[in-house]
C-alpha cells in the first residue's frame, strides 16, 4: 500500500551531506524505513522497497556499534514510531476497538497508518482520516463496515468537540431586526452533526462505562465488578438517529435531536438562511417547536456569527 | 548562569512538566511549585478544555513552553500554520523562553512524532541554525535547543554530537536546554564519555536543564521518563551545574506517572546538588548573600 504524501527516497543513501538536498535525501531514506509496516513479529521489515535486504540498506546510512547492527538500531526507531502511533489511535477509538476486537482493530490501524501516515505536527489529528479509510477499504472491517464507519465518525467528532475552535457566541441582540430570509447563522466549529443508522452514542458510552469498570475492577476485592467489567457490550441494533456532538462549559456532550431539527441544523450549517432552515425542517413542524429548539440551541451556544 | 539572555534573564528554580494526571491536584490544592513546563503542542488547539486548564494554571504559576515538533533539523522549511499557532500560545503564556529539540522528525510534510537524531555535519548545522533564527525572529522569544537521546548514528557525521550542538547554537546564537539524562543515555548507547559532552558544550548558553529517568535494556538504554532519576544522571547534573551555574531545572516524568507530590519530591532532590554546586563555585570569602527563589519556593506564583 502506498503511503499518501510520502515522496520517493533516493536509490542510495548520500555518502556526504554537502547540500540541503543531501539532508533531505537522507531524511527521506530514514522516513521510508520507519513508516514501512512492521512484520507480524513487530520487527523492522526485512526488505527495502526495491527488493534489497533492509539490513544492507540500513548499513548504507547507519553505523553499527559493538552491540547492535545498523538494522537493529533502525529497528528501535521503527518500533517506536509504530507503537507510538498505534497507541494514539487506540486511545482515540474505544468504540471501534470494542466492535472489531483488539486483534482486528490492530490490523485496521496498521493498514490505516500505512496508507495515511501523519501529516500534522500534532498527534491530535492522527485519527482524522480513519472514517474515510474505513469507507475506502472495507475489507478491514467487513461485514460491519457501515457500523465501523459510523463509530469512527462519532469518535472523531468527540476529538473535534473536545478542543475545536469556539467562535464568539451569537446573542439575541446579534439577531437584531434581520428578517429570517436574510439571517444566516454559523454553527460553532467544534460541533458535528451525525445522522446514522445505529445508536452509536449509546454503544460508545456503554463501552466507556465497561472500560471504566475494568479499570476499577483491577483494584476491586469483591467479584461483582469483575463480572460486569468483562461483559461484552452488545452490538447496537439498527435505528436511525440524529446526534449533535458538542461541548458545554468545557465538557463533551452528545445530544440526540429529532429528524426535522437535524435537517434545520444541517441547512443552517450549510449557510442557508433561517427561513430556509425552518423550511428544511418540514411542513409538519409547528412554529412553537422551532422556537423551543432554537431557544435551547442558543442557550447551549451552538451558533456563532457568520 | 541562573539568568541569561537565553532564558529571558529569569531565575527560575526547580520545575515540573505539567501533565494531565496532575491537573485536578494542581487546580484544587494549588501546591507549591516554582514553575511548570508545558508541552506546547498539547495547547496549540483552537479551544476547549486544554486552554481552559492552561488559563487557570497561568493565573497561579509561571509557565515555560517546551515543544516536540518544530524539528529544527528537518530539511523542510518551518510550517507557517504551525508557527502561527505557536505564536498565539507564546502570547498567551508569556513564556520567557521557548525550547524544542535539536533533531528532525518530519520530511515533505510527513511526521514521525519522534525525535530523530541529526547527521552531525557542518551543512546540517548551518541549515539547522538558519531555521532556529527564522523561528526566533517570527516568535520574538529566546529559543533554546535540547539535545536528544539517540539510538543510532549516521555514517555521514563529521563531528561529535556535542561539537554539533556547539556549532548550531553558536551559529544561531541561541540557548541550550541541556538534558543530562539524554546525554547519559546517548553516552551509554554510543560509548562516549558523558562528562566530555558536558565539558564540550558552551555552558554559558545553558538556559535550562532537564533531568529524567530511563530504562536499561540488554543492548541499549531507552529514554523512557517513567522512573525516578538514576544516580549517574544526578552526578552528571551536579557536574553540569558546577560548570553552567545553578540553572532552571525541570524533571520530566511522562509515563507511569505517580502522584504530584511524589514527582515533585523527586524533582526537589536537585536541591542537594544545587547546594553543592553553589558551595563549589562561590569563593569562600566575600560570597554574596544571594537568596534564591529555589530556597524559598513561592506558593503558586
């Protein structure tokens, strides 16, 4: 699998570093060695991309010492790279892990990172393309790809809600006398709107509660918590739901909304006018209901000035 | 050199790395701690709880920023979006100096999130120094570079690691965050004398010192930051401050993190060596009666 964003390394490691281009060539060489997936035994891959033994390639640019070969020294970094990144996605994805099981999850994450190595200075963004990857390569999650995709989207939305940008909250005064046909609102950037075929919110919450019990049970004396802690969380049953993942006073929340309210929020998020948003909610929705929703959303600070 | 132009002429004492498991304790109990070092990247976010916590910490404590992803030694140019976020954080924290590592870890925009060793060459030193100057000019804050622990060396290297460090900091005219644990780890992994390293760096540029624990494996030592500081590292620390002067010191403990009090107690062990260094450096007669912040830690700020 070709890693997205990586540029080809030189055929041979530079023998001298005279220029910036030489430095880049050496760094590309090492980068390619590190991001190459580990073997099943978590060793550095034995073969370089052109078919040469990795040991030969490593020896081109890394010195051995009296205890370690060049290959072994490179392997320390390769393992460190993979373990660090896998740990990070692992922490971001308790629901996906529970769905797939530890082993399949591990295989998925390695495939994901092999295709999408980090393109950001911060590990916070590492799982940002996982949902996309699951859709692009369903073989790693079959036969539960759609559910895995929904969970991955939901878990990424939590990262966004945790530390995403908050713009100045819209106040009733800001609404002024703007007619609904002209009034355009923006949703806070930390908010994600998720329509899904499964109650992934309940599922992920149940997984987190079980994991918390597991953690407590490791120190518990009585048996009851251990039983609860080892229980498998039942898979969610199909049911169309609409979730707004948001935060309030620095705490993360998932709020379910009705379909018409969701349609209205989607329309507003897309830059439509308030009148258009109300229309998107549907003809059966009463004005009083829209007022209630809107009051709640304003109170939660969901809107920002556009 | 307790206060110099590389640490903004501050005289900070013994600090701790600010870590999530300690947030609640710090915010509720407001324990005495001379200063906290934050990992810049953890707070280079657009909003939410991390910045809320940071603002509360800033109300009570002095904070210094330490980065892990500037990659001064990378062939890539500094990333403007990264720098913009970092500058916003610098303004928020008012950090008197900012440190990051003398290493590389990304190329062509792909990141390893690791601190990879440099090839110790003159051309790499020139390139790295240029990048440090660019970052300093943009951020408008003194920059210190930290020596990393390493497990590999390159054939193309033309000098020792400490010669490379000296070459870079002299060219960039920047400070040094001297990590004595990293020196010890690398000395074991590459069979050099850690004291030769300390003696070989321009100690007048040392603005801060790191101490930490490490883990020994059969064929190498790994910089794990999950243990108390081991005796050989404390001895090297004592040697470093005899040469550099009593300098802002920080304990890094990043994994298997014990209680705040335990980590703080470990950090305060540095006081024993600081007392020794002061006695060794000051002339017996007319020694100035200098009162250090370290001797009388302030509550909160």
